[in-house]
């Protein structure tokens, strides 16, 4: 990899000096009631001997106090993740809300939670609504796409249960959005998937699946491993770079003609933000990373959800404070490596300021010049950025004139669709 000068911008220095950081908590680690083929987190149980008990109340209190007191942010956002965080139980989350109120000290507290939806019932909806949770629910698209990889431990599809949860949250007034993976099954059906998902929610996040696997002796399922692992092969459910780029272009072509200002797609918002030179709101599209610590069920802390491996362990909240962990040299260098390890091809790329090399977890390809560290989805992102450039530039112009970007839609409808679409 090409090594750039390790510098810290004023903004980065300010955030670290003030210790403004976020956390993602895993109250039951990777424990889950489903067995989704592409889940990169199920295998994390092996780090903890195959068993991950629920975070105990004492540790929950320590985490809550350390986080609220440790970050200098005025708004403290608790992100609950898994595995399936609802396995912690309703009483556990009720206690978590009590602790947040006890230690808030005038700060605004926000809660978000990512769930597979299969455990959501009226009681959960009451807790979510009462405490103003923002729920992310995993839904990959129509039934045949969703059930291809999102199955329970009996091998049965989960589509009907997820749709029941969506309807229940809608009736109950729970705020929610959708996280959908882009995988081998959905890749050629971008417009169809988008039209289905927009009928269910007004905010959608598309997450490309690009994993490597290997079979281990005695294992019932392929083990997801880092790409550099000897014997690792691309997972059969992974989307290709071209497939991902085509998918997002197809989604964009519908969105820019019909839904600007009505439905929000995270990648589109982040791309436009980078055109406007403002923070994109998603770490994968920022210049550096490492501002959201992952807190495991036992208090172990890692720099990122995608880098929960022993070599990346930063500490434990039983021995260190979250504030000190975030300010550590190891965490700072992890964040800077996203920028400093970019291959030469990225440094010369006209779209560098739009993606900044995207997520480091995807940087396992080689560039044309032989440099390691190229994002494996690079060709797809380049396709997307090239296709959307005239539209993004026009929306930037509208925003600079203090006009809503939705004003692009009449113009977009007059533009020819992509060849073959």
C-alpha cells in the first residue's frame, strides 16, 4: 500500500481533543435466533469460546455511565446491535432506559436499535415508542430475495414474520427504517427491490455483501473469515462489483425521477453530502474512520463492527474507560489508516472525495499497478459515481441556490434512461 504522510486535520484533532465519539453496544454479542447465510457476526462467538451470555446489569450500568460522561457530545446516541439485541429481553432494555435517565446529566439521549424483526411484539413496540427509539429492520426485498439468505435455525424463511413486525411498528407509531443487503440474489433487480422497499419505509440503507468463507472441520456452515486467510474463497452470496454498481444505478434512476425529498437512500444522501463538502453521515464514506467504538457483551471494546478480531482489541470497560480507549494511540491510528493506506490508484481517482476508498473491510483487491488495498467494490462505485454525476451536480446547484434538491425531478424525467434500461 502507498503510505501517505500521517497527518491529522483540524477537524480530527478537535474531535479527539474533545473526545466526541459514538458507541455500538452488543448486549448479547453475536447471539441470534436466525441463521442468515451472509451474517459476518455469527462467527464472533468463537472469540469467546462459543458462548456469549447477556451483558450483566453491573456492566450495563458501567457502560452507560462511562459513555454519557466520557463523550463531550451534547447528544448521546446509544446504538444497540447484535446478533439480535432483543434477545437481551424487555426487562433488560427497561433497565437500560432507567440507567440512561439516571446518568443523563442534562444531555439529550437517543436510542437506535437494529433488529431482524422476528421477536417484535406489542410490548416491544410500547417500549420503542415510549422511549422514542429509531428502529432499523432488516428486510432484503420481496419474499424470494429476502428468504434466500435470511432464514431461521430450522431453515425456514422469515419474510412473513418481518412484514408482520413492520406493520405492527407502523400501527404503533414506532419510527423505523430499512436495512437491505445487496447480494447475489438481488443484484440484477435494483428497481424492483427499491419499489418494494419504498412502499414499506421512507429511509433505506443498502449494504453490499462482500465476504470470504472457508469450511472448518465439524462446522455446520461456512465460516466467514478475513479475505487474507489461507484457503478463503469468495462467499457464493457475495455481490460482484459490477452487480453492486448496476443495482445502485437502477435504484437511483427510479429515485431521481420519482422520490427525491420523499424517500431517502443513505448512499445517495452521503454522496450528495460529499459533493457539498459536508459530513456524509455514514462512516464508510468519510475520509477517516474509528469514531464509533464497539462494546461487546463482556465489556471488550473494538474500533469497528467489522474489525472484531483479537488483534484489534482496544481494551475493556472494566479496566479502561471508554473516554481513554477512544483517545488511545491505537484507536487514532486505526482511524487514520483508512486515509493513509489508500493505494495510488485511489489517490489519482476523480471520485476519491466521494467515497474515500469506502469501508476498509472491502479493501482486499489489487489495483492495476499491483498495489494492495483497493476496494473490491471499486468498479461498482465508479460506475455509480459516473452515472449519477450530472444529477448530483445539478442537485448541488439547487442547494447552493437554497432550493430543495427535489427540483431536479422534472429535469431528470427528460433524460434518457441508461442503455438497456
